[in-house]
């Protein structure tokens, strides 16, 4: 059957992708599709690709949807600086100023029933600089110009160090039909941002959508890494770790995030100490799977550097997972481990959502509220406040106490999963009440 040429009045999801080398971005996109399609019907995507395409069967499968009953159209909107390009930032700004649907992004937004925007999960802030905030804000302003309702999907709000960014963020949230914070701490930021414009019927607290991401086994060769680690461990625990290439690859990046000590050096010490503390083997799990060098955010590159920096006797007990493409597959690898720590938030959500004992070396505040919801806020190590040695000892203690933390996570997890469902029910209700569909 040939799919329809147009999805008129489909809801349009933005700020995520279905297939991205940053698995956190695709975790949000696949989860949004999995949660929204059964509740509101037709869902399209505004992504960073080229042209217009249809989601293939593998995307639908990794969203847990039937490949025969669902059609999803993806509209490329890269916002290039080339003014003549149909998806240029220039045309996007022109659409905002003139209220005319010029350019591919504006046309897609103009014909949607609503724009549902996740802002990459944590980019509706200035932690990554003004340029990224402008990029994630632009589709929202186009939707307002096109008189389309805007729903801010569960995400982190702030930090906002620049007063101008804070004012703009407050205006966007206030004009939106609905805004959902993905943890209680971010919800307090949302309240403070809005002040007297806060409305508890529209401004909600929920959880990260990726808690409802399916877990799907990767190819057998990917799972074989875990078996090799098990054989090496000889009955001892197998720990997992995600090192962030965003911070580790460039020598000075840890200073940009205001860490007290060198992040990469801390990770080397951490792996050595975990092995000494009883881990029989360690599996490194990249969550940004760019096969690049120090000029990229590649977790693969950071993982290889980490292994090379270890003494030979430790190096032979450390394995790098690979051969997978989707975050659902990364979850399947993590599920087979005895304990997991990481710096990429969605790597740790992949662990928490499977009931694995989990800790984190966090580079921002976004992790703490999510971990607190699972009863393990004390497993969050903040390198902005702790020295590198303190981070290492904190994480080793979490590994030693892993059974206690596993029990806490599994007790709270059903409630968090219920929240993930309830927040989407609330969004669907608000869309119906607004007579969008």
C-alpha cells in the first residue's frame, strides 16, 4: 500500500529524531512516537534531515508500533545558514516576522494540528550557549506565528543565566497550550520562570518519555560483548560505564562545565577503582556513536582512549560495546549488567527503566530530579562540587551498595512508568479540550 502524500492536521513532533547518532535524542523521538501515536492518532516529525521521507519499518519497530498500521512523515528542517535553501534559518525568521508559511519548516508547521516540541530534552536552556537555544526556540515561534498550538513535551527547563534568554523562555512557556517538566526540580524552575502566569492545569510535572522506550535485543555480536565480560569476570559482578565524549574528548571541555577536576582523568581512576573494588569486568557503553576523533562528541573515541590509558592488566578486563544503532538496543545491553553508571542522561535512564542499579557522574542538574524520583538521588555525583577523587570514591561506594539501590529503584519504577503514561494522557486531553483535532 502506498502511504498518503500528505498528513493534513497530523500533530508535528519537534526537537528530537528517530535515528540519531546521539542515542538520547533518538530515545526521546522513539518514545514520543510510542506514547503519542496510540493517543492522538497521526504523528509527523520535524527533524534535521533532508527533504520529506517516511519512517521505515525499523523505526516503527523500535518505537514498539505495528509496521502495517502506522505511517509517519518526516520533514527535514536543518535551518542552514544558506539563505536560498528551503530550510534556511533566514526563511524561518521571515516566517516568524510575516506570519507566512515560507520554507519547509514553516509549511510543515502551518498544516499541523499542533507542534509538540521536546527541545532535545535539555536544550531549552542556555547551558549549551545562545546558538542552540535560538535553534530550539525557532520552531516554537514559527508555530505561534502560524497560530498553531504548542505543547512543550516533558523536558528540563533551564538553567537560564542570561536574562534575555530567561525572558524569551518564559514568554514561550506562557504562550504554550501545555508545558511538562520531566522531574520535580525542573518543575520548580518552571514555576519560578512563569511566576504569576503559572497555571497548574496547563503546566505539569511528569517524567522523561524514555522511561517508556522499549527494550529490543541488538544483533548477536553486540550481546556477545556481555558474554565475554561475564567469562572474564568469572562469577564476579559486571559493571557498565558510559563516558561522555562531549566532556572527555577535548582537553579543556571539563572546565567549560565548571568541573573541579579533569573529567577524563577522573574516569580513568574510576574504572581502575571499580575493578579493584570487586567488579570482575567493565563494559563501556557509548551513547553517542560517532566513530570520530577528539573534535567530535564521540563516546566511542572517549571509550577507546579510556581503555588505552589503563594498565595492561586492567585493560584486558574492560570491553567496549558496539554494533548497535538504536537506544532500545543499548537498553538491552545494559539490562544484562549488574550495575551501571554514566554521564549521558539517557544512558542512565536506559538503566533505571530496566531496574538496574544505577549511578551517574552528572555534568548538569538535569539528572538529580530524575534519580530522586527513583529514590536514588544519593547516587548522583556532581563534579562541579566534588573533586575528582571524591567523585571516584562516591561511585565506588554506589557500586558496593548496588543491591540497596536496586531495591529502591524497583520499588519506585512502577510509579514512574505510570507517570510517563499519565502525562501523555494529560497532553492528549489538553489537545482535545483545545479542539485541535
